[in-house]
C-alpha cells in the first residue's frame, strides 16, 4: 500500500474523513475547487487533534501530509483509497466515479456514501463496479472507529468466485483503532486468520460486532 488517499469534496463529510486519515499517517489528497475548502479542512484537523488521541492508549503516528489538487486525475493517481465526500446526487456520483476510474489503479477502493442509493445503484455505469463499496459512519468521523461497509452484486460475485478478500490490504487496520465494546478494522481484518475475511463475514462484524462474526 502507498498510504495515500484522495477525498472528493471538502464538505462536512469529506473533511471529516480527510482529518481521520491524515491523523492516522496517510497522505491525503483533496479535490475540491471551492475557495473555502482549505479553511473547512483546517477546522476539522484542529477539532480532530483535540479528541482523536483519546480513543487510543498509544501515541498516534506522525500526521500525514495534506495536498490540494485542481486536477482529478492528479488527485487520485496512485492512491489506495478514494473517499466520496460529494453531494448526495446519484447522477453526479456516477459521473465522478467514471472519471476517477480512468486514472485510478484497479486494486484501489472507491468508498462511496449515500443515504438515498445503495451499492448496486452507485456501481451502475462504473467501468469497474466491483471497485466501489459503500461506507457509512456516524459523524464526526474522527470519533467513529467503526464504520459499516457494504458491497453490491458485483462485489459478492467477486468474493464467491475468487475467495477471501485481503481486508488488511484494502482497508488498512491503522485507520480503525480500538474502542471498548466496538469492532475495529483490526478485528475485522483478523477474521478468519492471517488478515483475510469474506466480504459477508466482514459486513456481519461491522454490523453486529464480534458476536455477529461468529
């Protein structure tokens, strides 16, 4: 993994994810032409710095760099993870995902978010639909070590035909951290041993905690 991610849109949700990734040591690339994007993200970073360390009993890694890009291709080229912070408009998201995939590595993840569309709808028209998963977390993102991840029909097919997905590779355990009574990315990545888990098993553990993964 490169330890680099891109955020599409620096609104309330986008800056939350950007702050979380940056404070966990990722290089964050921000794509948002709005003039207030830097101001919003700076505020989120300050808020996250004030509370995120309280989730851990060890020191956080050195913060990653944050860079701003006017070119979408430049923002997403070479990253491991693309986080959707776009307005919840299906047509816009589909168009942006197609544009992202033109410059994105095939083994990278596009983390979509929508309250009105499911994974299958978000994957429709995509060049590589199996590359898109939906990710949901309660805000503020930097106080949510656990988030829900779901795939569509394309993802389920890939998991059934090709075996387990390497969650430690696609969803870095460093992002999640630990919180008492909550299932972290680290716990999910360890499901099944050696850092491998089936998508359905991972989704159960994110939805129901450790008991649901049994």
